[in-house]
C-alpha cells in the first residue's frame, strides 16, 4: 500500500490530518512565542518540526556555543513566517528572566534538562523537554512537582507515542487482542553508538563556554574529538559516551523502547528492576558507559527485558533497535521504521513502514542531520503538545510518564552498579529495604549549582 492509498483509507491518516489543522489553528489564535534552550542537533530538529505544524514566533534562542547559536538563528529566520531573527542568549536564566515566552523547548544534553525545565515553568512557560528527563531520580521527581505546582503543560520527547505506524499497531493489533496474552516483551539496541575515540586533552575554543556547558556535572578534562570543522567539541555527541552527563545507552535508547512498551500496554511502574553488564569488549576507548547491558523490568505477569550491545551484529538486521512483543496468539516486532505482526497458525502477517511525508514537507529532504523517519512522529508529538496547551490537559508524553520511563532506566543502572535487584515502591518513590540504593537516587551537583527538590 503506498502512502496516498494509505491516507485515503486509514482512519489514522484522517486523525493526523485533523490534528494538524487543529494545532495550527490553536497556535495561530494564541500566537505562541517560543524559546529554544540548546541549539544543537535535536534542539533544532524539534524546533523545525514545531514551525512546520504551527505558525509560532520563535523569539529567543540560547546556547553556550556562539557559533552554533548563530547558525540556529539563521536557520530559524529562514524557516519561520516572520523571517525575523530571534534574540540570542548564552545563559538560559537571562532568557527566561524576560518572562515573555509561552513555550520553551529544551534540547540540551541530559545533565542540563532538570534546571532549565523547572526554571521555564516557574517563568510561566509550557515546556517540551527531551528525554531522558533527568540524570537522577530526584531530579525527575522535582520536575514533575514543578510542572504540577505551576500548572504548566510539559511534553517529553518520547515521540514513539506519536509515531503514526506505531499508533496503528497499538490500536489495531494490541488493543483488539490479536496477540492474545502477552507475557514477554524484548526491547533492544545493537547500534554501534558508543564512541571508540581516545582524543587528547586540549583547550576549549573561544566561542564555547565549557564551564557553563558542564554546569552541575563533574568538570571533566577537555578531551573532545574534533567535529567536521576540526574543532574539538563535547556537545557533538561526545558527551553521550560518559556517565557524568547521562545514563549511557540505557538512558539514551532503552528509555524510548521501554516508554513505547509502557504506552502500548498501559503499564505504570515495574515492581522490580535488575541489570547486569559493563564494559566487556570495547575496553580501550575513553568512553565509560557500558558496551553491553541487559535489564529486566518486572511488571508481575509481564516481563520486559532489555539488551544492548555496541559491538557485533543484531539478531535481526531489520530490527537493530526495537521491541518484540510475544503473545500466545502471535508476535509483533516494532521499530521506528516499521512493524511486523505474525499471527500464530495460518493467519495473514501484517507489515507497515514509516510514512516519511517528504512530499508534504520537502524541506525534510535537505535539512542537515535530520532523521527523516522520525520527523513525522516529531510533528505529531508537537501537534499533541499544542492541543494539550490549548485544553490545559495532559499531553500523550506528560512529564510524569517521562519520569517513570527515565527513572526505570536510572534504576537499572543503579542495579548494575550495586550488583543486585531493586524492589521499587512507586508510592513512596523509594527502593524498598535498600538505603544504599536510595542514596544513589540523587547525584551530587557541582558548586555553585543546587540540586532541585520535589516541593509541592
């Protein structure tokens, strides 16, 4: 089935088209003023998808890299309807002090999600924050509390919840019970995404504020590899190789698939979490995140099992990053690119591919570093966000859902570090009977930054 035929015959296509019109109308009526904190890869991707679906006015951009900031300003002026260049800031606090933004997108590295998000809702803005929402569990608790206290809408960038072909798989295969009883879901990533580099220590360039970029994280030696211009910069994805700034591939990639499974199966917190692994193969790299890790998220009658390897080949080349749902009536494989349902017995298999929407959004074909397969999901995620802003309701990836998925991955890393399973009390947000584990729910902050607290 080609794209045009599918849109003509699918209720999903009609729903998305209606959502697009509604989101644009709402944004036009409200004339939302937008700011972006973090003008790198996904910050710009998210901002451009928002501009595609709604006539917003981007008035402020913030980044600690002046060169990247200026590039983002040029791109924004070329894309938005007014053709105006936004105001530019090197410190998000100065940007938010203006208190003239309706919507803030946070596209920073993981260690810089919590403080700007909390400051943005305190300044009266609704927020779109990238995943994982936090680098420790208490940060996430504080972010949820701040969103509720200030009555702000916060959408998390777990856009699998807005991926059209995955929405179809949930609604036409899982919900009607075509899989039968589901007892096991395997989630996995076999991308070779862990850096193998060992660059020398150097000096930060004069256009990059390394002190501010590091913020509350430990101040590591400046040892980033050069980018395409020959300048060493840690925010060109080098930071993902270090636990100081995030939670490894578990926090980067598992969260997407775990969140997708939770959404598809309507799951809350797991009862127990256990994890094992480490740096087992790629021992000579500078990176300190695990190259091999497995985890079990125990939901009682359902087990969700994660595995990643940053080396070797994937078991199924068509699904190097995805989820496999095992039911007693069939099996469903799902990824960002497609899904495949294979029923038990003589039933007919079902296959769907991602809809790229390149004819509707031709600028996607030339946008630098854009994940074309993710663009439709990002657009729909922004539409859902705008609808929630208009209704003052909860978006599909509300901050609380983002907190659950983020915290589960953090807890898996704590389990790996301690070498034992953790039993989780979802009400008290504590590990049961394990004070050593509970102390690890909060990371120390580098002075003068102060760790946020979950206050009502």
